[in-house]
C-alpha cells in the first residue's frame, strides 16, 4: 500500500497530475497551501509597508530644477461636418532658457 494508506488504481495517475498526487499523499491540502500563501503575502506586505515607512526620513533633500525649455501651445479645432472631418491646427512656441557654451 502507498504511504497515504489507500491502494491506488492504475488510472489514478491520469486523474491526478504527479505534483498534486504527491502533495495529497504527503498530507498537504489545497486549503493549507492557500493559507500558507496568505501568510507569506501578509508578511511580504508588512515588510514592504515597513520599508515605505522608513524610507522618507532617510531620503535627502533635493533642489527643484528650473525648466530649461518652456513650451507654450495653442490648438484650434475646425469641425467640417459636410466632409465628416475635424481639422486641427497646433501652434507651439519653444523657448530655450540655457545659454550656449563654447566648445574646444
């Protein structure tokens, strides 16, 4: 007799894939596996939450960057129902705030 205490028919291998059949023989149940996964997920969530809580005091202050390029846009939509079309015109103005530097 196998370790589970019941005699296994020759067709049992087709009904139970190998890994599932082995877990069932060893006494592991689907509910126990789900409970174990739940405990692992809860521990992982606590670990991540602890890391998030500790990280802000460890972060260094940074200076805000000034924008080097300013983009200003204006869009105009013209609806042409007779031709079943919408014509879009976009005007963009880009301003570079950096100064050119000399290269060798």
